[in-house]
C-alpha cells in the first residue's frame, strides 16, 4: 500500500473528477429509473476521501 499509485497525492483529484463526470453522465444524459447507479459515484467520492485521509496520516508520521 505504501507504493500504490491509487493512494498517491497526484491521483486524488482523479477520484473526484471521475465521480463528478459519472454523476453528470448519469444525471443528465442517461437518466436511469433507479437511484442505485449513484452508489458508484458515492464509492468514488469515498475512495477520494479515504485517499486524502491516508496521505494526511502518512505525512504526519
């Protein structure tokens, strides 16, 4: 996990950008009937927050 590119500082904005694009794509263009598709957006935001916390804790130590 220490050398993972998914938790590197440069990769953090990618999670939030992907979540934003995913939300816009499904909200405006596809317009699904159910709301379960938005769980993927929440997972991407959660990964971004987890990556922020991981990098913050790693920087303090």
